[in-house]
C-alpha cells in the first residue's frame, strides 16, 4: 500500500526473469553477426555475410515458401471455420452447443505428437500422400480453438441488436451476418488469422510427421541443427523471421485490444 | 425453428472438419493399435499382442511415468516462478502493466526450435555458462555438466513455459474483486493472511489452467530431449516418435499414444473435479 518508488523485490524479480528470457535470444542474434562458423566465444568480429548468403540458399528459401503456403492456407481455413463455430456458440444456445464446444477445444489438451501420428495413420490408411497440403490440414485442427476463442470473446462483447436492426430493415439473416456482424468483428478476425499463422509457421512436431518431402522452415532448421557450420545462416534467417513475427504479433495484439470493449474493473 | 437451421448451417462445416481430421484419426489410431503389423498381410490381422507387449514391457511404463513426473516437475516449478510475475503485473505494475506484459511475451515469438537450441549453446561444454565459470575461476576445466541430461530438459522447458503459465494466472488475478481484499484488510487480515485466504484461493482456476498449459505439451515433447537431453534425458514422446519414424512399428506406437492420452485424460478428470472445466479453460 506504500507509494514510495524504490525498486521493490517484485520489480527486481521481473527484471531478473526478463534477463533470463532474453539472454538466449540475444545470444543467437550476436552469433548471427559473428564472423566465424562455430558458435563459441570469443567472437571473431562483425560480419553481414550470413544475411547476404541467405538469398543463395535455395533449399531454405523453398522451405520458407512452404511454411508461408501452409501458414496462409491453414490460418485462412481455421479463421473461417473458427468464426462459424464462434458465431454458433456465442449467438445460439441450442442442443449440440456443449458437445461442439467440448470437441472443438479438445485439440488444446492433446499433445501434438499424438495429433501428428494419428493423422499420419489416417492419411496412410486413406491413401492421401504426405505433403505441405496434409500438414496444412493438420494445422487447421490446432488453430480452430484459438480462432474460435478470439472471435467468440469479441462477439460476446457486442450484443446482437445490430443484427436484429439490420433484419428489421429487410436484410436476411445471412446478409446481416456478412454486412453487419463481420465488419464489426473484423479486427478479431485479423487477430485470429495472424495468431494462427504464427503458430503454424513455427510448428515443428506435427509438421515433422506429415510434410513428406515438402520441408517447412522448422523442419529444415531441425535438419540443419546437426551441421554446426551451417548454423549461422539458419540463425540469420531466424532473426529475420523473428522480426517479422514480432511485428505481426504486435499488430495482432493491438487489433485484439482495439476491437475489445472496455474491460470491467 | 429458424434459429435451429441457422445454428446447424453455421456449426456443420467446422463440426465436419473436426470430425474428419480430429476425431476420425483418433478412432483410426485406436483400430490400428489392434493390428499385427504396419503393412502387408499382418496389417489385416487383429490381435491384442501389442497391448500385451506394452503391459509386459515395464521399461515403456517406467518411461511414461518418468516423463509424466518430469512434466509434473516442469509445470510445478513454472507455476512457482510465474505466479510472482503474474501477481506483480496484476497488483503492482500499475501503468506499466501492458508494457511489462508485452516484454515477457515477446521472447515466446522467437522460433521454438532455436530457443531450445540457444539453451544447448548456453549449457554445452563450450557454452556460455562454462565460459563464465571458467573465466571467473569457479571451475578449472570446461564441463558439460548440464547438457545431455534430464536436468537440461527440465531447465530448458521451464524457460519455454513460464511465460505461457503466467498468462492464465494473471487473468484469474485480474478478475479478483479488489473490494474483497479491502474488506479482508478492514477486518484485520494481515497482508500475507489475505493473500493466503483470499487471493490464492481465488486464483486457483488460473493456476490449474497454467498447469495444463505446461503439462500437456511437455508430456508429448520429443524435440527438446533430442536437442539437449541426450540418452539420459529421453522422454516418452521420443519412444512414440521412434515407433513411427524409425522402428516403423505403428501399431505399437498407437498403443503407446493411447496410453499417453489415458494419462492426460485421467489427470484432466482429477483436476477438473476442482472446478468447472469452462472456468479452467477461461472460456
């Protein structure tokens, strides 16, 4: 209850936690500028060669491309399906709601290794070849719960009387949804898409079982971790991706908050 | 009636997708666990042998329990480390709340693989910790004490999960009605007493959710043990991955996966006795 501004034990603790959280990342960034192939101290001087060489690495670029395709496709589908589910559970209280809610959030409590191997078995039994496509199908499953939670928390925040007003003025239910509801919740839709994209882009465990030969960036990175001399380049790539991810997540977070009604105290 | 058809139209596409690519694969895996072989003639023979082999092989079960133990340790330590952060953010940070929150979450947006790999650099024999210890003269010779051990897996995964565990604890602390704490103070509660008897019990849903946030992914973890765990730090997830990618004994892998699912569900069941599930998942 005191108002004195001295570094409290709590503030010191937060500072220490942040130091530990950032140390490994700073370490990686330092090595991406280090003029040497082995990741050991002392450093060998500053270089930009790892960043310059990125463009020549066709294998890595195609992995990045695959990750983008899987991320984009799976997030788009997950956002559409998640939004439909969110509208259904936020606006209607009919039989089936509870069951749907339970099943659609269940992927949150299943270890990824199990989701990966169960889909591997299914694809093999049905005869679907492993590819970027099959990994994308799997990423939709892990993304749906997050998309649904983000969109439904936005829907709960605004009452459905605007939809009703639109319908009183002659719009059909679906017109009201498309032309009134969706524009209002569009920040949440974009936030959901960006979060799903980020998750898919960085997902390794499921992708490692399902991508076949369409290597994604995490799968490629993992294969490179065994060859120490190629690591500085992998780290340089990761530093670029990290910058992009941070920007996209900050935008997503900002959208989610700006779309949110003022929270109760 | 109209509502019913709208509801059905909205819910059908996601429901069908979830059925085909989430429930159906789990069902197919259950069927596969009875098959005698991954391919060929044995594929069409159904048997209980896989289950028998699993139950008779005590090393599988030991690894499952050991992994559950490791995940449990990781989750509990993560909660202990994350609770003060959440508490500080919720009650003490004031105007800096959202800045500090962002600061703690940002590291989690770095590539998961590389964050784990960074710990390999930190813990390894040529790593940062050893360099520091050597240069300060605390140790004479570089030693790979921390790398390739169960401790390395635990340390690395705690690093990964603390920020995620913090989130649900924070949101449950945020929901606590501040008037309750004032009332406790007015009624003569010391601050530690009102923490123990008001704040802590009311934040339990967040703590339980945080536990699951860390426990479930770490139980299925196979990448971290491969990178920093070595032979000593191998976990149950590695066993499953091996069955599918190397040993190619998919039926056995299915049995192992189902055993892991059983552990998850039993634990969920026990812990959700503490409160309604929707509250735990913050729905």
